[in-house]
């Protein structure tokens, strides 16, 4: 009996969606000024590189953003939703406690029967979800997966804290990941360190119909920066080595879009030229689990990223979580 062919996974389509309400730094500064909170475009850009972000309307849910991104990815992959046998949504801002946003998305796509679940690893969520989907395809548990990162972080921001509320935005990005007999995803790696849970968190929960604790985002920016640049470099080098490649082989670095300084520092530590860095944080802000697939789709649709390019995706987020994926598109 002939041995079965090796089973791999490849991205066959990308999609993304940003809600239409775009706020520049000046727009946000004007809103904050009404409550006596002072900030400015110069202050935000100098510290973060962010110039604008998008906020979802009050009636729009995480699954609504995910739906549009998913539909665009399916169209790009020339794939019908009914052929999907796995849906994974990475999010920290789900529509409700349960059911999962993935199940709500499944309903909105008009399909049923396939596995659907959420992954919660905050800003590393898409890397986690893509790694899980790749593993399930490699083992034969799935053949065609829809992997989405979607967030409505505007719902958990403290608009009296200018050090955090100016950083985040809403959006969604998606990919179709399919079984293939040629390698696409080359290497993955995931990590977490719960010792750092307090440096980036939303320390609230629901009990008895009431919110216990604080339901708004809290962050120690300096601690996050210091930890992020170190772990991103380490995990990026590790997946490159696992794949038998070098940093010179990477065509595009697509890190989690948190802060321009973190992006530039990671690129320099890897000794990669800055023109290999995909940057969207200036226009999107930090969209948490959505940031990597949003940046990927923008690069693809903008003509920068082309079939056959080697991509390094790397994320870091609350938990503290981090991970990376090296793939050939």
C-alpha cells in the first residue's frame, strides 16, 4: 500500500472589514476634551504612530464585523461557505458570554454542522487560531477552515484614561485555510506566561446579573513594551529556524499592530530591513486579534504581498501570550 501524501495547509483567500466610523486623532481629542481629558494628534503619534482608528456603531456586534471579513475571504478563495468544515474566531470582545461568536457567525453565514469555536488569547489570538486550524488540517480533522480575528475593543475602553483609549480600534480580518499537498504553513509556535496577567487585562466579570470588578481595559504600557519586544524576537527566530529558513528568506514581517515602536524594534532585532515590515497601526490602531489578518489582507489587496511570498506573522498580547507562524502564501 502506498503511503499517504504529506498533508499541509495553505491560505487560499484573505478578507477584512473596518467599520465606516473613522476617527482621526483630532476627532478623538475633541471628544475627550468634552470630558476634560487632554490629548493631541502630536502626543498620540509621537508615542504610538497611530493617526486614526475605526469604531463600530453601538448596534454592531463582533460577529457582524467577522461576517463581512469572512465573506470577503471566501470570495477571494472562490469558496462556498457550505464547504467550510471548521470555523475559529479569535476575539476578546465576543457578542455574548455564550454561545461563541464562531457559532453566531456560522448562523449568519447560513451554514451548519461544522465545528465552530472561539479562541481567546487577546492580541495573539489570530496566531493561536491559525495554529489550531493548521494542526486540525494536518491531522485530517478538517479540510477547509475559516479563521477570523474580530474585535470591538471600543466597548471596553476607559475614555478617561488617555494612555489607553487612544490606542485601540475595531475591525475584523479573515483567511480561508485549506488542506494542500504542498507546504503553506511551515512552522508555528505558541507560548504564554500567566505571571504577567496584570500588565494587560480587563479585570471584570458578570455575576448575578451585575458586573464584578472593573470591565474596562487596564495596561502597564512600559511593562508590555519591555516584554513584547523580547518575546517577539525570540519566537520569530524560533519559527524561522524550525522551518529551516533564515530571516533573509522572509519577504514580509506582519506583526501584531500595537505600537510603531514595538514593530520597528522587532524588525531591527531580527536584522530585517524596515521596508519588509507591513504597517497598518497608523490607520487602524491596535485592533487586537484582528490586527494581523487585517494587515495581511491590506498587503494582499494593495499588491504588496503576492502568491509565493514568505510571511512571518507574530503576535503578543494579554495573558501574557505570544506566538508566531511562518508560511508561504
